[in-house]
């Protein structure tokens, strides 16, 4: 097998391609031939040292492929099954051992590339719009990074639920992509602030929900965009951790709600995982959810894939293909 590894924290160049014996699945695991691996911001945080990992480390917590072998305790999964997974490392490889409980079946009508591109970001967008703050046709929300992987899908899902969406982007080249994702209004904040424009668009009332995967660069100003009793949903930190907050600020600005939300705290059972993954895949198959894939890189070009995300050049999902 071939896999990407790094044994020191640092820039994308610390990752290298190596050859190794193909692993054997344990009792409750399966061996998968990887078709595509999703590149996510958590991979960059692990590589940079913001998140601690054990060396040598193979990144990638999302992928799709075909089952080659199943461990003796595995039921319901057979050789040749088309599957996708999330939440288990090692997807930057030609072969990956995955716990059977992490697998979701991929319908024949859905490509394995699309399955890898949709799982984490699609399920994240889905739980943000339907569970953390259940949007409806009375809701107005602000979505940061509206041309990104999660942001673009979140705009689409919010619109499907009837909400009015204001999106922000970090440069003018991303405005059209955010509009195509369903944002009724798009703010390019590369030249300055965004809160004043949000308040203008909402007639001074503010939005019901702010969805922020950016963190430090947008957090403090984003709090000023909420209506009284609105909800700030922090789900990422692409620009770094959000600044510390005095809880009195939440009261002073209208009894606001603040949550740091993770999908794993909402889907705690296999049944919940299968249900949400199935909903996302059905929306894709029905044409109600559209993927935007920025680029698909060969496995050995994992450093270039990371650079595309770090430079903010990427519009949508980045994939690796062994």
C-alpha cells in the first residue's frame, strides 16, 4: 500500500509518500481500497501541531472506497461493498482499515468521489441547519465562508429550509460561488468589516443565527450581528481560536446564546450516523444539494492540496485520489 505520513509538525512539505505492507483488519474492522479521501481543515490543524497526534501520522478522517476484507466479528458488510466513512484517521492512503461501525453504504447511483466529498461537510452542514438551530422560513442567518466546503452546503440547506441567507467571503473572487450556493446577499469583507452591512440588510434587527467556522477573525464582530436571543454557532477555527469572552457580553447584547458545536455530540449512535448520512446522500441524488469540488489531487500531491486550503484559493471540497 501507499500512504502519506509525517513525523514532525510543520508546513505542508513535512508530508511524504511512503510504501508499507497492507494492514490486516481486526475483529470488528474492514480493509478498504480507498477511492478518494476528503481533505478537511482538521488535517491541517494536525499537521501544523495545533492538534496533537502520534508520529508517524497518516492524516485523513474521511474517505470512500470498496471493501476488500472484513474481520471475523463484522456483520452486514461484505467484500465488494461500496462504502464511505468519517471520524477515523488514515484515509490519505491506497488502503485503510476502518471500524465497521464507522462505515456508511454508498448508493450505486452516487460516485465514490462524491461520497468522499459530501460526508463530513454535508453532515456538518445538515446538523447545523436542522439540529443546532433548526432553521425555517421565518429565519435569517449569517454564514461565514459561504463559498467554502461546509459554508456552501450550509447555504444550500438553509435555503432549502426556507431561511434567508447572508453569506460572507474573504475575497471578491468567491462572491459568485456564494451566490450560486443560495446566499441572497454576499458580503466580501476582505477590505474591512461586515457587521454594519449585515445590520443594514436586516433593517437593524440582526440575524437569528450566525454560523462561524472561521473563528478568531470573525468571532467578536459576528456577535454584534445577532438579534436579541439570537444564537452564535461556532463550529471551526480556520483563522485560529476565538478570543476569550466575558459572558456578560452575551447579556448586554440581548441575552444571546453561544455554542461550540460538534457533530459527534449530536450523532452518538450508529442509527443516527446512518440516518444523517442517508439524508445527505438522498439530497445529492435528488439534485437538491450540489457539491462544489475545487480539485482532486493525486495522493502524492497532498502538500499541494493543503496549500490550496491554507491559501484560501479553494472553492469547495478538496479531494485526494490514490
